[in-house]
């Protein structure tokens, strides 16, 4: 029986004079425009990926220890139930973003609170014992924003000439990356367990987070530090959903208000979705799993419906770096984040 090709995966041969013109990538543009995503494999060397991992790990530890500016930490993407459970909020920005980055036990920020809300020896955190977080849980951060400023390898990946050239083919010649003064490139470390502030995300499109802006169309890139699987979590997508006119998230599970100047819908056509986007993690007709290997580069359209499944094994990580490129009006860009997706 012949091998079944992985859906949407295109292997890049960087030794060729013009890798993007290789026959193996002949169908890439059509696949992206038809289905809303592609996965590039082989763009980065093992040595480069090891460097990305080391530099991102160092950035995590710096955020955890409070040795870098608070702007590199974040709670805005975390599960609200987690924030309520631990008592963490914007006051803990930069040290409350919680995770397990190999940092020694008991490391705290200036507040004396471990970054995952656990209680280090001798510290009075003010967090109740019924949070469900084990006292000996190891601290880590789920997110590092502006990570390209702390990790030169991430900046190199985010501006890789072949990726940018491909994005110009897909979006147009005048593409530009999300400004660093917002979130820049984000390093994400998703893990299961009550000590984690991020383990999964419900159905959404990236456009829904910024429906008032005229920066679209756009494309998100995700460089996978870890391979993905049901064991450590994976991406779910609805191929072709980027062509639907997806409504702004007026109805959302977090009851977040949508600004009055939001565009009523976003997509590449005026076609109404054949069904309503679920508020949580429900199964959608036609959805598929998109698995990645270490080093795979995912490109997905900003209008594409997608979600991420939680890991099924506890001792796992799902790490990647991500940011967005846009082809709309840069002058219309401003800070907007509608947190409509379930966590």
C-alpha cells in the first residue's frame, strides 16, 4: 500500500538555488488558498532549532526570575479560571505567566510569589491551599512576549528570507509583521495540569481578536520547538473556513464586549458559514488534525477556524514561537485583543 502523504506538508530543500521554485512546492500556493494552511518542513537545521530552544528557555527563566522587564511576561492569554484560582492578575504581569521552564524550585518574583502561584519555602504568597496546585509544583512560564528581543534566533526565524518571500507570494508584496510594541513574537509553552495557565484553546479565527483593524488579510506563522501529537496536544483546523464570512465574536464564552467599530464579519468571501462556530471545543464537520514535527513551520490564514487540543499525558510540553504577518494598512494597526476563545 503506498504511503499516505501528510496533509498540507511541503518539504523544503534549502540546498537548491531557488527552494521555493522546486517541483515539490508546485502545489503549495493553491493548497494554501484552497484550505487556509500549509506546513513547511526542512526550512531550519537541527543546530538552529537547538539554538531557538536554548534561547527561549533562557527567556522563560528570565521572566520567571524577574530579571527582565515586565513587558516580556503576560497574563492576557491565560485561562481566566486559572487566574481566579491562583489570585493572579495584571499586577503580577511578568512573573505570573506560569509554567515549568527548568527553573529551580522556589524562584519568586519581587512579590515573593512563585510564578505559578505555588508557595516557595518560607514565602507567604497569600494563595489559598484549595487552589488545586500542588505545593511542590515546579514553576514555569507559559508565555514570553517580544521574545525576539531576548532570543536572536527567534528574530532570525521570524524574518527568514524564504518565509517572507513565500508570504509575499501568498498575501502580496507589501507584507509586514505585527509590531514589537504590541506582543511581537510570542513564545508559548502549553502544558496540561492545574498548575498551568494555558493548556488548550477553543475555536476561533485570529481575525476575531482584532475585528476593528484594517490590517487584513493576514497569516500567522508557528515554528514548532516540539513535535505535536495527542500526547502533548495538537492543532485542529477546518479547511476552507477562511473563505467564509465569519461573524465578529459578539457571542463568546468569555462574555467579552466587542467594540462598536468592529467589522461585522471577516473572510475572503461573503459566503456565510454553513454552521455556527462552537463556543468551546466541540467537534466541527470537516475538521482535521494538523500534526507537526520539531522544526515544522506552520502558516495559516488569519480567517481560518482553528483550535488546539489539550495534551493527554501530563509530563509533556508543546512549545512554539508564533507571530502574524499582514498585508493591510499598517497605519490602522493599534493595540486590540478580543479574548473570545475558550481556554
